[in-house]
């Protein structure tokens, strides 16, 4: 209500005329429309966030799969390295 009083002080004067009431109604319509515009912007942002969350979920799944496969690759590399190291050590000892 403070906003309306600030922008339309005449709307609260004791002598409100018919034209003032019309302007006041138009002002309220403008406020409502700006609110609808803000709501549309908020909906756009929420839609963008939902889309981005979906993309990130897919990327998270890809990353999890990559990490699983990378862990397996490193384990196999370590196993091969360890076998070769043992083989070389046996050959050096004998």
C-alpha cells in the first residue's frame, strides 16, 4: 500500500473524483501487469534451471561411469605393472 501511496498520493485524498479513480485503477492494472511480467521472467528462469538440472544429471551419470571405468583401468595397469616388477625382481635375483 505504501507504494501506491507514494506513486498515487491523490488516490488517498479526501476528494477522490471519478477520473482519479480511473487513473488509480489503471495504475493498479499496470502494477498487476508488471507483476505478471515478473512472474513470466521467474517462470523462464525456473524452466532454465530445470533444463540445466537435467543436463547436469546426465553429465553426473557420465562422470560416474567414467570414474568406474577409470578405476578399473588403473587397477589393471597396476596389476600389469606389479606382475612385470615381480618378474624382473625374480630374474635379477637368479
